[in-house]
């Protein structure tokens, strides 16, 4: 690799030799999903021309708002030009904030700021689609499904990348990549997670790399691949990458924060960044002589990479030292622009005349890279299968999802035990139905919080690779959780309804079960929505729990009758699902239910209920006014019986509205660029 600073507008016109675009037969063959196991003989190249990356952000405390905070404009990368060839391993070095990861993000079309300049892979402008189909990006954190094996993980990814390929061909590709990356000995082991240990950290990193190698990319980017690994594992991984670059003829670029001396012997090219500019970019064997000629020899027995990273860093211990180091770095940047290595960079860029084609030709060639994506149903089916297998193999998570709601039902039964039909049981039923709505929704939230975040993060990673859209992902998630909601709601409803002794009717049990199931489902949907609004899962959980609690208190009508609330709360209740679920619960139980009027404490409780809900006092000697449940419904929940079907339809509408809200929230959120 050679690198330097060069403006795109300063590239001289090429010799005028016409570069012919590939003919139709070549484009047709490129469009097909090629799974040949032999590497291309042609030499690939990556050209970065006059790249400048500018970001804008607000400074100061967030609570001051945009009007009271200054907006800072920062140049993360400045006029960076590089030319990288296949078959070589390139290390991007520099201290924290030097622009290493930002450079990878710009190359991968994952940067959100203002970009000047261009990136080209062979004769093609590097668009998002071209990168997705001709390159791979292994980010710093591994996002893997814990309960799948290594082979299953790679097979699933390959099936999405090559949906039209035969199973045998996909299996052959997976086996080859497993061998190339050194995973044969753990191919059938579970990946594992934080609680359930599986393969080692180094092996997890290799799985992430293998997933990007499945499509045999020309370019492979890796962000801090050795972070978190011990020295021996890190050295083995870099050696594996160096061998892969030479054996398969790939362009491999990786960032390294703290390189060991052994790694220096493995890399072919080195680029050192400081404050977004290159202070060196060229063959690793020329790095020490280059800096020695500048008056900075590498001390004997020291690590050249560490030594020259320190040389290119700004020391901010005090003002004098900072000024001195800033001047030194400025001299290094200027010296590199006038170096022989930089002139060789320009020569290589000029020789690669393919990059000077017209935009129209770029677009024609880019079309040849784009593979037909897998169909909606195929992707949907594959995602449901992966989510189901992952949950099925996690016994604790599966048990929680199936029986956590039932456990709440057992505690409710132990607390209430058995309902009677006296006046005291009216208040017991009211409390029972309040808990039925709140508990089912809250447990749905808890289930979603424990399962959805890692799946969401994996979606962000795979969506960046162009494997599928959010629509098919979230539809697969909501469909996949449905059977578990059916089972857990059935367990809860059976215990509460029959053991506690609600109205003994099968049809009414079905109505109660349906409402519990919908509230359980809505609780999880709300959690998913708030996990799209807030980056922090804990914040999303707290806010969702608060919303459920407030909604249940205001709109259910159990604490205070809706007719006795302020008008603003009455209006709010119309847009709250708890209003409709509460009316269904109450109408389903109280309609035609007869109550006895016992003497003693029963009469006292009857009087209290009348005072609270009806704002009337029972005169002495007058029998209880609530002898049939409809008497209570007419005052506290009027028209609840007549609106039973309408309330069901409204609750179903809430499910549809929350699904649409989920799509809108995550559309605004976008695909996050994870580390």
C-alpha cells in the first residue's frame, strides 16, 4: 500500500485510452451468485481519493437546547488518499481519536457527516450496495446468537446471502470458510454468551470474520480485531488474516490500537494517522528507514509500531509539551507529502486509470455487483427459525417466557384463594381485574427486554450488510413470539379464572383469556417501541413501566370511576388500551352475576362501595343496592356490555397501530452504526 494527501481535482487527465465496460455476458455472469471456491486471478485495488470527512455536533449540556449551545464543526479526516492492492494485510494505526475507525466507516459508506472525495473498488464507485456485495466489515463487538453452533450461524448467514444457491453449494462454502479461518475444531460447538459459556473470545471473533468471508469479498475491513484478546490469540488471528490475504488475494485492512511487536512482522503495509491526516503510509519494511531519515530512529529492542504511534501523537500533559508535540506532528505530515513514498502513491493512482471512468460507467459496473436479494417469505421463514432455535436452546429463557406469567397467577391465587358472591367480593374482583391487565402487560415488557436487545443489535449489523429489511425482521419477531404468548396467557388465565372462581362459563373464559393475551402482547410491543426510542435498554424499561402504570391507574376506571375524573383524564382514557380491556373484564364478569347481601361486615363493605363508586349512602334498614353485577356496571362502566364487540375491535386496532408505530420509530431511528 502507498498513501498520502492528494486532491481529486489535481489528478491529471489520463492518456485518453478508452476503458471498455464489461460486455453484457460478463455483466450477466457477475449478476449470478458465484460460489466458485477458487479466488480471482485479477489483481484488485482500493483507491481513496482526496477524502475529507466533516462532522457537526452541538457542544455543551443537552438541557440548554440547540439555541443556547454552540455548534462545533470538526474535520475528522483531511485530504486522505490511499491506494491499496490485493494480497496484502494493511494496519491502520494511531492514537485514540486519530480517525482510524472513521476512515473504515467512510470506506464502508457508514459515515453520517459531510464527505468530500471518493472511494473506488477497482473500476467501481464505492456505493452502499457495492460495498454490501463486494466487501465485508467486521466491527469491534461480536454480535452473535448465543445458542446457535458455529456451523449453524454461518449456514444461516450464507442462506441469506445466497438464497438461490443449492444447499450443497452453501454447505461447501461454509466448510471452506470454517477451514480458512481455523474453526474446524469448534464448528459444532455453541457460540455461547455471558451466562452460558461457549467458544472462546478469539473463536467468537473468528466467527464474525467468517460470516463476512462467506461471499468471498474482495475487500475486508476489521475494526480492532485484536481488542479483548490475549497476546497469543491476537497474534494467531493476525497471522491467519495475513495468510488469508495472500492465499485468497484479498485486500484486508484492520485498525489496531495497541499493536504488539510480533504483529509488525505480519503486516505488509502500515498507515499511521494523526488528527485525521496521514504521517506515514507505505510498506512496513520501509517505515523504520523512512522515520530514521527524518531523524527519528527506532530504539533497539523496541516495537516500531508503538514507537511511531507515540511519535505521531499529541502529548497534552501541559501546554509546553502540547505545543512541542503539535509542531512535531505538523512537520511529520508535511514531510510525508514531499516523500518518495507519497510520490509512489500518486504514481499508483495515475496508473490505475480504471478509476477515471465516467459516472455512467460506474453505475453500469456497479449493477453487475448487485445480487438479487432473497425473497420476503424466505427471509421471514429463516429469521423465525433462527429466533425459535435460539430461544428453544436457552432453557431458562424459554421457561421464563412460558411460565413467568403463570407464576404471577399462582401468587394471585394464594392471595385471593377463592371468590364468593358476597358484597366483599366486588372489591376483590375489581382488584383482580386491575392486576390481570397490569401484570400481563408488564410481564410482556420484561420478556421483551430480556430477549429483544441482542436480536435488535444483530439486525443492525446484518441490515448494514444488506441481508434484510426492518419490516421482515420485526414481522418475524412479532410472529415468532405469538405461540409463547398463547401458551403463557393460557396458563395464567386458567389458574386465575378457574382456581379463583370467576363466572363459570367457557365462553366467558375465552373472552378473559383473549384480553389477557392481547395485553401481554401489547406490553411487549410497547417495550420494543421504547427500545427504539432510547439507546439505553434500562431507560426504555423504566419509561415503558411508568407508561403502563400511569395508564392503568388513569384509564382502567378501577381506582376512580371515569365519570368522576377530570375531563382531561376522561379524554386521555379514550386513547388508552386499559380503558377497553377494563370494560371487557368487568362486563364479562359482572353481567348477570348475582351478589348476596350478608349482614355484619358484608353490610359495612356494601356501604363503603356505594359511597366510593355511587357517591350515595345506604339508609339504615335498606338492603344492598348491588344485588346484580349490572347494577354496578350501569354506574361505573356504562354501556360496557353493549360495547363488548367494539372494545375487542379497538384492542385489535391497538395491536395494528403499535405495529405501525414500531415501523415509524425504527425508520426514524435508522440502522445504528454499532462498534
